[in-house]
C-alpha cells in the first residue's frame, strides 16, 4: 500500500495572504516589514550560498548555474533577487493571486522566473531537485511542520543547501513579533501571526536531520531601532535562520 504524503497547506493562511497580495511590492504597504527585513536576509543567503558553492560573492552573476526553489514565494520578493544573481529560480505558492502578482512584476522588470501556483508537496513527485531550497517565513504558516520540512529536505540535491527562516516560539517573540508589531506599532495587520504556530529551533532542525541533512548554522536577525533596520545577530529568540546541507552522494 502506498503511503500518501500529507499536504501541509493551511488554507486559512493562504486566504489571508491572498487578500493582501496586490501590496507585495509596495515598500510602504502591508509588507513594509518584509521590505525592511530583506537586506539582512538576502545578505545571509548570498554569503552562505557563495561560501558553500565556492562562488565569488562580489560577482554580479554569483549564482549562475545554480537552481533555486523558493517555497511560499509570495509576490517574489526573494525570487527576483536570486534570479538577478544568475540563478534558475522556481517560485511556488499555493495562492494563485500571489503567483499572478509575482508573474506580473517579473514581466515588468524583465526577470525570468518559473512561478507556479502549487505546493512543495506537489513539486516533489515530478522529480525536480534543486541546489538551494528556500523556506523563508513560511514554516510558521503550515499545518504540519515535520511533514513540510521532510518535503523541503527531499527537494534538495546531494551537496545542496536548505535555508529556512521563521519565528521562535518564545515570550519575547510574542511580545515583539505579535503584540508589538501587529497591535502597537501596526507594522503588520492584526492576526498575521499565530504565536502558537511559531517554531522553536529544535523543532525545525530535528526533521531536517531526520531527513538526512547536516546542520551548518543557526543565525538570528534582530531589529536595530537606531537605524530602523534589521541585522544579523547571535540572538535567535525572535527571528532566526537555519542553514543545512544534504551530503554529497
């Protein structure tokens, strides 16, 4: 009897972000925090991918020849920078509205990306595998975290990388990422995050290790109020990223 892989999509989360889709590329709109957050996150991705694959971080085409899968790509805020660095990028999101926004913006800016209104679980049976799999700010929105991460791990090639970013389930994160960001500062619409679905680092890392990946790094990102920007940190109490690799065959 063939086991059916459980779909990790939470439809309520898809509907919530679909309703905001047209604002993805407005740096002063509902996704303003993501635009502010992106430089630190993109800098980490570029540095670690170049280090792992022996690329020149200063090169305009540093990712040339590498295949990327951006899971939960939304409007394409990460997919586009990866493609501009020379990567062959596939962006998937279960929201057709988000994908249409991403496709239109890519067309307007002349960037070639394979956008698909689908899920990671639906990509897997096709047999496609990628040098780099990104799961950024999506883990806290799925219905089944271990199942989702097992799929993420299965999608990376031998010798490839997984980079996952999410929110830690701590009281500090509740105060800053939910109460502070949504209800006090109003950086995000109220109800964007459910603190109970935040993921502790060990809950993210264990499924990746169980799937045969080797953990390489855990890094935090914190808000710098003096510069009104985000920066890398050893503090993983709120936002953090995990880097893992599949050993070469």
